[in-house]
């Protein structure tokens, strides 16, 4: 499976070769035109523009190659969020034939366990 950076590198390489070819064609046409003629001026500016565009695409291709080779590309994304806890109010709905879902119990030291327990006998609403 190719990554976007690999596709972009190929596209930049193709664009660079196209601009180099166009610069060569304009250079040949410029040689046939008379100096000082508007055609000569046009082809001269076209050669410069295509050379500049080819250099830009070469530079962008090198940047894509750096990304491809970097270690960050070797990491695989996961769907596990280590930052955000489970959203409140979200409950799992068991389906027929599904294994029972164990409710997650917070891991708490023994000295603080009493703080997390709910005593159903106390009528605190009075």
C-alpha cells in the first residue's frame, strides 16, 4: 500500500521532467528566433519559468523522499486513546451470543477504596 508521500514524490518527479522538457523545447525555439524579436523574448522567459518550476518540483520531491524515509512513517496508528477516558453516559449494549461485558473497576490503593464505594444502606437524600 503506497502512502500519499510516495504518490506525491512520483508526481513531483513527473512534473519536474515535464518542465525540463518544456524548457529544452523553448530553448530550441529561442535559438531559431531572432534576438530582440518578441518570440525570442517569450521563449527566453518561458525557459526561465520552466527551469524555476522544475527546480521547485525537484525540491518538493526531495522533501517527500525525506518523509518516506523518516521514522514517523513507520509508526502505526491505533484506535486506543490514552488521553481521554470513556465518555460519560456511554454504555455498551450486549448482543445475542456475546460474551458478558465486565465492568471496569478503577484500580485504587486499599487505603482509598472506601472513598469509591457506594453504600446502598445509607439514605443520604434525607
